[in-house]
């Protein structure tokens, strides 16, 4: 498995950091793209602002010149929560580049090597909020866009042995979640109680889903969205 190279955006913390270590444990070379390096053991860290197309293009070209990337996990995300009255066009512009544009740029850089090899795994970290959630105008729109884009790529790339799938987490105990729900608050406890499974998710819950899709043996699954949300996509109270 050592000949696999995985690029993870937002791999410096939360779900991305957990996934990076899990893939590293499989013997894969892991490259994290994030605003800041953390000194994560065994991970090649590259600092980049994914909301800046010029920076993404530069980093993508550098990686493609040095590595034959087999796995692209677009995990980086920002919420920018506000009610519709306060939503800004700039929110849509920034999150469109971060959630969609950066993924397109990275895939285009890595695709020649994937096609030559006849193998690739492209994964998105979307959100249960793609189904709709209060205060998520830009976030929900662009996370839903991930699902549509992934389905299109799945159709185009399947003949080349490249699968494209989406993991859509619900409320997961990460900094993004605590940026909306105060850590250890009554609101957090209440939300957990109202989820069908009776608890909030962890980064490890999401990592397991990503590893399922990332497995080289999972070649008959493409264009799918897996909600890792404790049942929030079918019941409970969305956030």
C-alpha cells in the first residue's frame, strides 16, 4: 500500500487530521493542505489558502510534479453562519471557491496520473446541511454543490477506474461545531439527546466512512453520498 499518496485538504485538525493519521497507519504517503502546519507526525504539510485560486494552482502543480496522487479528499470547510437577512454575496463567492473551486483545481492537476494508473479515489466532505439548515445559506448551497459535482465526476471518471464519493457528516464534535454550539453547553447536550442515536458524532466516526470509500477494493461504489449524521438526515433536529 505504500505506493498510495493521499492529499487531504484541511488535514491539520479535526476530521482531516484524524483521517490523515488513519491513512498514514495504512502505509500511505499523506499530504495535508491547510492554512497552518501543525507538525503532525509522518504527514507532509503544505500551507495554502484554499480560498485563493492562484495559491491552489501553485500548490496543485507542485504536488503533481512530485507525486502520483491516488487519493484526493476535499475536507476543508468553513460555515459562515448567518440568517438570510445577513447573508452576503461574498459568503457565496468565498465558499464556492473553498468548497468547489479548490476541489476542481486539485483534481485537474492530479487526474493525468490517476488516469495513467487506472485508479483513483476522490472524496468530498460535505454535510447533512446540504439538505437544508437554518443560518446556512452559503454553506448549504456549496455543500449541496459538492454532491452534484461528485455525481458528475463519478459518471465521467468511472471508465478510468476512478471513483468519486461523498461523506456528509451531521453534528460532529470539532472546532467548526463548537464555533456554532458552545462546547459543554446545555444546547450541546440537548442536541445530542434529540438525535436518533442519542449522541453527537466524533471525527473517528467520519474517518471510518472515508476509509470505506478510499479502500482500493471499493471499486464498485461511485457517485454515492453517505450521511454520517446519527440519523439527523431522516429525523431529529437539524442544526
